[in-house]
């Protein structure tokens, strides 16, 4: 195939949930769209717990990201309903709320600070005593000292979301190239397509690089526009609550124990997801005894009865971390190359808004206002700045 024979208007590199939602929304807008990925629907969504935690995962200095997170959370009900109507897939979208609890005085002080930040940011959360926490969730440890009830932080099952997005893409005419993208093709300072590992040339109008933690590794991408994305390992466990014991927990329960985040996400199916470590170890996805031990130890401190449950799965995935923990969305300094990557801890939450933003920019060339702060050019500008 010659690189002058255009195979689609848009080629999305990466068939994780971010690449899939971009492809689906682009195809809905009438663009001939293809995805290149050996295993569409795979990636970090196969590991993620699926918390939609804009409020409980709020951090100092991330107010701009909060705006995008909230915009996406607001879209979730309609987004999930649209996907289910189109594909018949149940996404496990559950408006269950979240309880963030404290186990000791330090945790309590930390949570009080988070509560104050939430209130200053106009977010809804309610401070509860330890006794009120246990009234809501009787399986909690007697030592729980207090907590924050956030009814607006929900959950979705990311594996179901990924399968539904594959089905939505298929129904909307997206073409899947089930192979690896090997190299970006650049001709006269414009991205024109990719060469696959099997040697095929896919020539396109616009290329969207949405390869999660791998996004910074595609050959052929000029250094100045290569996304500064790094892998951040997360180990996650899955336990099963047998039917007579259900409901074990009625909402997501989370805490910071000895400085590490631990969360327990109960699905209606009886699956209980326990996550997650956060490790800067490059491309390593080994499940370690230490990782499993620490997660179980911390989860056990929150909910002692959990050690009775069957441990059904252990797995590690790679979050696409970016320098400011926020995604990179939209055009790069290389014409024809766009990014949808760097979603770090918020990929599942940011899926609906990412699809809308990317479809808008692919059809108009402009980032919508809500996405302007997330332009990839915020990093390439710093790269090309000359010292005074
Ligand atoms: N947002 C949860 C995590 O990244 O572990």
C-alpha cells in the first residue's frame, strides 16, 4: 500500500478506553475512522477499579483538572445510557457513593483538610463520626475515627465499559487494524499515517496518539512533540463476596493508610475490587507478594471480615502519568498529530469528556474551552523555551 492512498480520515493509535471513545465519537460525526491495536478493549481498563471519584480524589493544586473531572462525571449518566442503548451492554454504572474513612488521628486530620478543600471548591461532602460511618457500613472496623460521605462519587465496571466501546465502534463503522503501530509517518512536517509492525502503511488525514502509558514510545514522533507520559504501576486485587454474604459493602470505601491509598469497590455482581499500589518502576507489571500483602493488610484494617473472602484475581496495570497529573488533549506542534493520553488516575472518569473533546477538535480543528488548559503544547512550549 502506498502512503498516498488514504485509508481513513482519522487513525487512532491505541484501542484502550480513551482511544475507543475517541474513535466512536469521531465516527459518529461522520469521519472515516480506524483504530490500530493488537487487542482493542485491553490496556489499563482491564485492571482499573472504575471509581468515578472527582470529589474524593481531589488534590491541592489540581483545581483546573477538577473542572474537567466534574464535567465528565456530569456526563456519565447520559453517556452510559447511550452506550447501553446502542450496544445492549450493561456497564455496571452504579450510583453508590463513596465513604472515605480515617483510622487514626493523622488520617482524621488529613481527611478534615480534604473536607475543607472540597467545601472551598463548592463540592458536596458530609463529615461523619466513626459511629455514623459504621451505621452506613457495618463491616467497617470498630476503630474507624470518622469519615467523609460523598454521595456524588460513583463507579463503573471498566471491563464492561471497554467491551461496550468496542461494540459501539463496530456498530458505528470504525475499522480495527488488530496489530501494533510501529512508527509514525511524517512527510514535510506533517503526520501522514503509521507503519504497522507487519509492514503495512496506513495513510490518514489525522493521527490520534492514544496509547496510554506507551504513548511516549512511538518511533518516528519528533522529540519536541513526544508526550511526556510515564508508566505508574498499580497492583489491584479482586475478591468475591459469596451470595449469602452480600451486601458486604454498599458503597466504595477508601482510606489513606500509612500514606498509601487503599480502596474497596463493591460491584453488584459480588466482585470486590481492592486497589491500588502506586509504583514508579518503569514497564514492570509483576504482581508482587509485597504489593498483595500491603493491599490486604491495609484493606483488612478497614474491613476485617474481608480476609474470609476468596481472592480471585491479582493483576497489575500501568497508569499513563503526566508531569502535572492531567491529560494531554488535542493538536500537537506537528500538523496532523493529536494526543489523547496522560489521563493518569482519571482515565475511566474522563472517558466521556475525552470523547466529546476529541470529536470536536477532529472536526473543527479547535479545542473546546473546557479542554484548552489540557493542550499538549503546554509541555512542548517549555521544551523549546530558551534560557535567558
Ligand atoms: N484512580 C484510582 C487509581 O488510579 O488507583
